[in-house]
C-alpha cells in the first residue's frame, strides 16, 4: 500500500495504474506506475488527471528498465547510440546533427 503525503505542487494531480489486479478490491498487481502532473489551471485538473492516468498505463505497458537517465549504465547508452548512428548512415545529415 502506498500513501502519498505531499505532492510537489498545490496544482499537482496524481494518478496511478495497477496492472494484473487479483480483484477490484485489491490494490496490488503484477506492475504499477504513479504519475504526477501539474495542471496549468484549476479548471485543467480534471484533464491533467485523465492524462496522468493514461501516462501511467503507458509506463506500465512500456516496461521501462530504468527509473531515470542517470541510472542507465554507460555501456547501454553506448550500444544504443551505436545502433542509432548506424541507422542514420547515408542520410546526408551533418555530423553535428548526428551527434
């Protein structure tokens, strides 16, 4: 069970998604995501909540391996960069754009 005591802003909206629930009465499942969005206006809080819920569902579906960019190992970054550079060969893009 997760209890959020404080959001980062008074305009923040929190929404979560739990996948693979055993039943509607149970809050645990096989994977979950919690998304916080900040609404531009008080009237936009409902839309922000809907968007946060959809984003949480997408996060679960994407099955991310890392929480943030800083936690990605350097060898993984190098490997992915090499794959992208190989795909970009022959596109006639300037080197500074490719980098």
